[in-house]
């Protein structure tokens, strides 16, 4: 540990951070769980599930490296973390750390309680926490990047389609819609599991793959149950959520009218995310993706007309070199037709081919070569360069969506 001038403890209403001269940074939720750490140039993210993802850049090599720690590595990491925390708290109690308070409700007495919680989280406590998570959730397979810190409610389990060749997120479970009573029990279990640390989560995400496959009347009833259980306020007052988010696919989205989407907006739904993947219909058929580019355009148009925001996800590298040109050309054309504005998102997500997946086998059968990293980068550049929006002020936000970094 560094000197007293190096060691800083920052207390915020929803999180606590410890920094040792920038070389080591830990962040914890109100229950004392670690959620991010930085050590020796590497970032570690621990999910509620117990998974720990490590991220770093190799010197002189641009692409980010991402990997999941093995169980043995994770235990060693958490054991070292606990040792560091004990040393930091001991230094603080000797007067060897500066303390900063931010926001209302952060006080010295609050800090004392928080530090006691941190001391309770040894490697065994984290292991027990993993078991508790699995009693509350099925695995959370994926979320959009802006929702990584959302509070997930699994009102459905699995994917109703589950046949896209490039996706194996939900192969481990059958699709089903939870009953109203199951939703109530799930919400109660989630609240008990998270306790005070629920305040770190500022939005709600309806999972799994496509909660909007639920018939509208039933979905509205589920939203009513959610509103009975949580407070919503866009000003982000203490304990309130700013909105509700979910995935939607274009094919099933065609069942929803503009009026149907407006009913969701009235119930605090803010943004829907569509895995459009490509504007090239032949490529969509090749990967067994339901729906067409025209249907995606129609659904996005209805969502926007209803006053909701959208997140459009495009798969970079889909179809490899065989589909490179039409994928780029027709995806640009589709995105340029969509009525997207500054509340909307375009995610460009590099395709990572799962070994043994249907996609890998089909690509091999058709002699389709996967794109190299420099070709993925070029495809991203071409799509970005081809997009045209009414003004720079109203244009949607465009960013990379690296699914390897996700952990919940």
C-alpha cells in the first residue's frame, strides 16, 4: 500500500471506491461486493453471477484482450483482494488515508458500516454469493452495453426462436413466460439478494432474449406488477429507477402497432434493442435470422413514432468475406432509412464464432472465410463512413459492442 497521501477512499451514495495512487483501484456496491478493480494495467469486472472478466491492452498491440478467469484464478484474485482490503482499512484506521464524501447521505458513520461490510467479503463469502445468485437467476446471457448495470428481471427465460446459427446464448434452456405469481416471487428474491446494493442499478431490463414476445395484455399486467414493486423517477431520486428496457426482434415486433408501443412508453419503457444484424436479406436467411430488413425498418419506425428510443445492433463480420460487400452496402442503406435521433444507439458488434456452433459448421460447408481483425476494422470504418443523418446534433450515438466484455 502507498503512503497516506496516496491512499484515497471515496464514498458516494451508491458505491465506495479505494484508490492507491492510481496503481490500484477497487469499487464496491453498498453490500460490499466488488464490481470493478484495476491493478497493474489490467481491469477486472466481477458480475453478480460471480464471473470475473479481465481486460487489458498488450503493449504495442491495439486490439483489447478479454478473458474470463478460471475458478482457481478467481479464488486467488479474491483472496488477494481481501488481503488488500484488510490492509487498506487498517491504514485508514491509523489515519493513513484521505476520505472524500460525494452526494447526500454519505457520512463518516456510513463509511464505518461500509468498511465492516467489506471485511466480511472473503473468497468463501463470494462463493456463497454465487450460489445465492443461481437461486435467483438463470444465467444472464447478454445485455446491451449501456445496460450492463441495469437491474435484470427475468420475466421470460430463454429465446422463443433460438435458431440463429451465430448465437448460443440460450441453448441451455427452454423458452417460457413466467406467470404473474412467478414474476412477483422473482422480484422479491432479486430484492432480497441485492439488498442495499440495488441502488447501484439505475434502470430495469426485462430479460431474457425477447420479453416483448409476451402477448401485450399479459405484458402490461407484468409491467403493473413491476410498478407496484419499484419507484420510477427520471430525476434519479434516491431508490428510483429511470426507466425500463428490453430486447425485441423485428419478426415478432411486426405484431406490435404504434399504439401498442405507446402503451409501453406510458409505463416507463424507454428503449427497445433490436438485433437487426444486417440489412442484407440473403445473409439473414443464411444465418437463420427471422425477419427481413424491411420488417426491421417498419418496426423501428413504429417504435420511434410511439416516442420510444431504439438500440440497433449490427453484427460486424457476419457472413465473412463472402458477404462482405452486400452486408456493408445494404446495412448502410437500411440504417440511413431508419428515423434515428440522438436518443438512439447503433451498436457495431464484432462477430465471435463459437467453436462447434451451427454458424461455424455452415461457414465451413460453404467455404466462407472469417474476417481477420484488420478486415473487421475496415468493415466498421466503411459502415460508419456511409451513414448519413439529418444533422450532427440529432444523429444517434454509434459505438462498438464487444460481447466478450459482458458480465452480469
